C-alpha cells in the first residue's frame, strides 16, 4: 500500500468523534502514513509526540468589526495552507458541519483537487440535521465530499431520511485500540474505591447530556439494588450532572454510587466492572459499548440508533426498549447473579470486538477508501 499524506480535522475535545479521529490518525501514522491534524487545539488523545504526526492549530483572531469570531473561515484558510505546504493527498474530516464545508472551501482556496472523506458521527445529523438553518449546509458538505461514511447503518439511514442527500454513504463502524482496552486484573483499584472484592459493579460512561438519559441508568441501578448488592460507577460530566446528583440523593443511594468525573483512561474502570449500561435516546454507534466489550464487559443498551447493530441479545448483552428501566434492572440482576451466564456474555463481548469491530479491519476499510480516491487522479 502506498504511503499517503492525510489531513484530519475533528473536534479535539473529549467526545467519541474526536477519539475515533485521533485514534485513526495514530494508527495510520504507525502504518507509515504522514498524518496532519488541523484542529482548534491539540486533540486530547494526542498527549505525546508520535512519529509521522503533525499538529496544525487554527488561530482565530477577534476583531471589533466582527460580532462573532470567524472560526470556520480561519479553519478553511488553515486547511488551504496545509494542503499546499504539506502537499496533502487527501483530507478526512469528522462532522459535516462545519468541517466538511471548511475542507471544501479550503481545497478551493488552495486551488487543489484532493479528495475529501467526510465521516458523520451522529450529533451532526440527528440533532443539527433537524435545524432548518443548518440543513442545507449539511447537505452541501455531504454532496461535495468525495466519499462519505457514517458510523452505523442506522445513522446512514437517518441521514437519508433527514437530509436527503444525493450521495452514497458507506458504513464504517467505530473501533478501539485493543492494546489499551483489554481484560486485565484491577483488584487494587476496586479496593481503593472501597468496593468489596465480590461485590458486583455496573458502569455508565457519558458526557451527561440530556440524550444520554442518565436518570434511567440511576433508576435501573436503584431497582437492581433492591435484589442484589452492587455499586454504580458514573464516569464523565456534563449538563445533567446536577440533576443526577439530586436523584441519587433522593433515592438514598449516596453510599452506592461513585461519581468519578471525567477520565482519560477508562480501561481500568471497565476492568473492575461486571456490566456496562447505556440507555440513551440517540446514539449513532456508542463507542463506550465497544470500549467496555473490549475489556470483556457485557452491556445493556437501549434499542435505538446503532446499538442494535452492536448488541446481540444473549450473546454480548441485552437490549431494552427506550425508558424500560424495569426490564433493564431485570437483565442487570440476571446477569450479575449468574456467574456462568456472565462468563458466557464476557466471552461473547470479547468475540464481538475481535470478529466484527477489530481496529485492523476498520483501518483497512478507511485505507481502502483513501486508495479509491487516489486511484481517481
Ligand atoms: O455521544 C456524544 O455525545 C459525543 C458524540 C460526538 O460527536 O463526539 O459521539 C458520537 O460519535 C461517536 C463516535 O462515532 C459515536 O460512538 C456516538 O454514538 C455518537 N453520539 C451520538 O450519536 C449521540
């Protein structure tokens, strides 16, 4: 395979799309490609120096003549500069707006004809796609990209429904770095957190946005605890946190719920957990499900978005209808009280990751798409 010069633009802050973009860039660089991140700040997972990776930061100046700082224009200008100076072969942008639109403008400014790959991650379609002031820009970003991918069939179909683009959209699933997410013994961490060695643990990881319905997770845990002694780890932070703290107090669960805040390294928390729970009302894929499964943790998810494409009921976890906390609690108790079944589900979770979502497979898929673009030249 020929070595390519690839520009990547994503939101660099914590969030699934930024994680996927950064991990993809790191793995491409390991395979010998030259990767140029063009972002507003260094992506948070790019926390050390890597061979073949370069970071270009977008500077946005504020002038009194502007009511709003022109970030999108500054990004497009930076993309143009990097395309020309570094002689990029292609751009891979994450999110239709603003990133695809900025890449199209940047390519034009540079007088270049390099290919643009756009990956849709979810919020850019399921939330922004319903906003009439943005819909046309999203459609433009999709239609003017050379290749468009979505992180699940569900997101692909939702994009066709909501945006109606005249463009083929290909599904390329999320992946994890299996060298970071794998089953390992974390007994010491369990003790440090004051959890008894044989006490069962449920984990939820999210950005505590309304769509994550963390209140359903707490409600499920509360019902499960009536039948089985267990703890709940809540990892992450976000707008709903105050409401969740109050709910935990109201249910008298303060001693059983551990608020762990935002964490960079999640593998050790998955490795002290028995089940993972994600009851969102919108979830294009659910990267955190894959992270948990890669550590051998089976999952309970809601039957929406991309989750049914990952969760095989009875094999690697269970699906419940949106808001059905009673069923979720029944599954949680069933899973945590039957060691034999839990072991089977653990094996199923690990097998799912290696058979269907292995990073090498996803990476090859993206590289194949890049090759298609270059072959057009
Ligand atoms: O889940 C979030 O709120 C963050 C969001 C993002 O844009 O970073 O995650 C989206 O992209 C992830 C990576 O492709 C997916 O695994 C998440 O399911 C998706 N989130 C939603 O669709 C809500």
